[in-house]
C-alpha cells in the first residue's frame, strides 16, 4: 500500500500580520544599539564591546595618573626675627615665629599657619626644623623657645641640655643656678638685689648688679 504523506505548507510571514518583524539577524549585528532581534550573540557583542572599552579607558586613566609628576612639598623654611627657623606664609614674604603656628590666631594672611592638616596632629605634621624635642620624649617645644632663658621643657633640657647647645648667658642675664622652676642657668639681671633669692649661691643678692 502506498502511503501518502501530507505536504508541509510554507509559512508566509505576511500571514501573521504586522507582529512579525522583518529585521534580519544580520542587521542586529550591524546595529547593536537597535537590537530588535535580541539574540544572545547580539547581547554578547554589546557586553564584550563595553568591557573592552571600559578596560581601555581605565588603562588610559592609570597611565595619566602615574605619569603626572609628583608635586614637591612647599618649602616653608625661613629665618624669623629671633634668628631661629620660622614658618614662611603663602605670600613668600611673611616669616612668622615657630611658636606663632597653631595658636588659634591667623598670623598669615590666608591662615595657612592654622591649617587643620598641620595643627591637628602636632608636632608630627610640623616640619622638623620648627620643633625641639625635650630630654623627656613626651614633651616638645617650638624651636624659638629653645635657649630663651626660660625653662620651657620643665627639665631645663632646652636651656642647659647637651642637645640644646645654648650660648652663654647674654649681657642682660646673670649666670647662676636658679632656685626657681622658671629659670635654669641664667636669671634676668632685673631680678638682682630685689630682696628675693633667685640663685642657689645668693649671688643675685650679693654679687650681681643690674
């Protein structure tokens, strides 16, 4: 017996009306931004293109960042009126004493002497030439307080300590070992013969002259 197989009818896209797109897959590859066919290959092309472009942009950014020269730190060193190291303001002319830094007073026109980045972690953020470390490492003073005749460290290491290297007492001072906490190896001559013992050997009352 001869069997008759029914013939398959070809499907005409026009028979489905306007709901069937005539946009070919080839067009999808060529215009990925208008990916009407939404095939997996088209989406894959878009993702790969995005990743490649993103990598290139990141690489270019890294090259630009690392190729830029590092800005050298601003040189703030200057000689203050006390002949000690001072802090140079942004105007490159005004030189303030070291102890005028971080005192909550804007001694520089733009206030750079009170900058939070410097003052919030003093003395660690201060230039080393602006500070003096006392014999007790827990304490420090500004450099212009060293060798000023006053016991700023509290142990006289800023006046008579080996690290201080202070000169001999000036003409306005009398050399002796002070019995008061305020002074160390010199006392102001203005204190001589004032009826109060300032030197351990009483020389301020019997020998010293104003």
